[in-house]
């Protein structure tokens, strides 16, 4: 089935003023807005197999541009119709050979010396965290592809000058999931956020210039949103009201169970069930795609450790859009298997541990199951971390540990490479890669050369 669709976007970032129209030509604010509208136009007409989209760009000299969107299992793939597809910013490099990268040092907030890029959208906006001073509190940041980092603050505000926060995301609309401490001590003495402060952690979404708190599960005091899709659905985990003395086995001070959760675009919270067929009682989720599929891990409170400080999981899980959990199997032979990222095709990246202590990153598809992506020479741990470490071109990023410490990697065309060997005149030694978009841009953390005593967020862009 085919349909014609003319997307429009009246104001960038306003969910109430975007949609699809037919028979009229609308102007866009920017090429970014064009890409946003194309995505949501496709989502709004997802019953079609092929959508021919006509769009125009303000300031482009007039004339209409065309793109074809193919719906594969209700996921969205852009296909060229003419030479003028989407924008150069969204063009994807050829897959036959690993590209060279230009590395941008994103710097730090204030007088800090430690920042990290955790996630990124399709046009290279980066979410992460940075300390404000050496040894001081961390704050969530958003970087718009140029200029300094934007401090997103904390839910505690001026009442809690030492509160910590961190950001993932953003999505196409600049909506950012944020975990934030609030100026309330956890009543059970827990340290849910791993900051060592024992303050309560709340989830929030930063949009329209402010943080909006997300609800907890009934009976719980803490929650962490860790990812967001382009439909405004957030993913993460939240504390339940069930006390379990075994929870402190891997997560010190933890006394209550926790569950993977999804918040919809209105902020309503929904629990994602662990694998009850395996006897699992707790879970957490790391990644979500635009189809509403989510991935993570589940197990019992004695063998699942809470991120970010004590990451451990027993069974890698994919939750379907309706919340049904699917067991993804195991690559290794130890009880530590975590699915960390999922692309629009339903393909998954994650990490599995062997009984000899080595960790291997995996690539999972419904057809083939788990596949070991290999290791860098001398590495004993190869990790595909949270939360968007696989793109729609089957590129996977992460970090590898060996005798010389941590190094960022790129897996492409069944070959794993040290990302530093692909970086041209980089000001940083690239230590971790945390996210990759369909343009091949990568964000993560590196140390400032030559001393390597400061840690900075980066974005690497294919040349």
C-alpha cells in the first residue's frame, strides 16, 4: 500500500503543533524540523508500506524536495528518491569501509574536569553529565552541536546546591530524560543513584526549558529514566514497594525491589514485567525504539545489581510494545547478560559474561540469536553499554578493557576496531563510546591529551 504525505512543523519542539497534512505545501523552520516531521509523518501513517513524502525548506531557494520512507515492520527507513534526500547532515556514510572521524571536545560545565556524553539524537545533539568543579556535584547537560554545554540543573534547584543529575537522550524534539537527586534523604538509607549521598532519586524530562518530574511506582521513593524515543516514551527503572533483604547482595544499601518501567508521553508510568517463567522478580531497562520495544535485563534481587554503579543482570530481555517479555538467551556461561540497546529493526546489542570472567559484546537478531562481535587484541572485557550503542546500519560502539585500560571501539562489517585508530588528529584519547546515530556520529568520553588527567565528553563525526 502507498500513501502520499506532506508533513509540517509549525514550531520546533512543540508536540501540539506538528503532524501530517495533505494537499498543501508548508514551510519548515530548518532541516532539523524537516527530519522531525518526516519521522512523525511516517509514524502517523504507519499502516502504509511505502510513504512518498514531499517537503520544502525555508531559506532553501524554494522548490519541493522528495524522499521515500519505507515501513519495515512499522520501523522507519529513509530511502533516496532524488539527489536531494533529507539533508547532508543526515547522510549515512558507505558501509564498505570504516570511516575516519573528526573528534570534537565538548568541554565541561563551569570549572569541572570530568564530563561524559551518554546519548545522542539523529542530528548529533548530546546529553550527558559534567561535574561543576573537581570533586563537586555532577549536573546533566545538553549540547546542541555547537557552543558550550547547557546546564540542565537538578530538581532540587537552589535548595540543593550539592544535588547531582545526569542526562541521556535527547530525542528529535530535544526532550531529555534526566535522573536527579532531590533534597530528601532516602527513608531506607538507600543510595539508588550511586552518588554516595543517600538522597532520593527522581526521574524527570527536560523540555521547553525546564525539568518536569516523572511519577514513581506506588510505594517506591526512587526512579531513573535512561532513554527516550521520538514518540516521547521514556524507559528506565523504578523502585517498587516490595522489601527484599537479598537486594543488598549486589547493590549496597538497597532494601526494596525495582522494576523496569516505561513512561508514556504524558508521564504515566507502566511497569514492565520481569521473566516470571525464569523465576525473576526484578528488572531494569536500558533502551527503547520508536516501535515501543524495550530491552534490558531481569533476575532476582540477589543477582541483579543496579546501574550505574553496580551493573549486573541475569537474563537479557526484550519487551514487546505490549510489555510482553522475550528471553534473548545467553552468549556466555555466567549469570550476567544484559541487553542494552535496540534499533528500529528490532536488532539488539548487549553484553554477556563468561565464567572465566571475560565479558563479550553481542549482536542479536530474531533470526540468528546472539552473535559474539569479537574483541580487540588483549582485551578481557568488551562492553556494549547503555543506551543507543547500535544504529540502523548495524554499527555497534562501546568500550574494551585490556592491560592498557579502556578504549572506545566501533564494530562494523563484522570487524571490531579501536576507535582511536579511526580518529584524525584527535585532541582526546577516546576511552568509551556510549551512543551512535544513523549518520555514524559517536559520543562518549575521552581524556585530554597529552596528560590524560581530565576527562571530557566528545562527539566523533565521520569525515
